[in-house]
């Protein structure tokens, strides 16, 4: 039985960004890892905040980690 995808309201790229956030990476590090600009990362992060009704970055990270994200990413 497969686990449902957490946060189905997010796009695939937003989920990838959220995974990196949950791993504790900065916007600049996320941009490098995903091959996108830091401005694009900021846009994704803002969208994630809105869609998840999150107060701040910490709130998003806690929710993502509670959902099991950020644990399987390796490296910095």
C-alpha cells in the first residue's frame, strides 16, 4: 500500500522545494540543488506559505518534517 502524497495542494516543484526546506537548506542552497534561481525559490516558498496557511518558515518546516519530509535528503 502506497502512502498518500503529503500536501497534495502543492505542485511537484513546490513539494521538491518543501523537501529541501525541511532538510534545513537555505534558499540559495535550494536554488543550486534544483537548478533554479533564488528568486524562483522565493516565489515557491511564498506560494507554499499561502497554500499551507503557514505563519513562517519554521511553521512550514515543522509541518513538512511531521509529514516525513526532509529526512531522506543527503548532502548539503
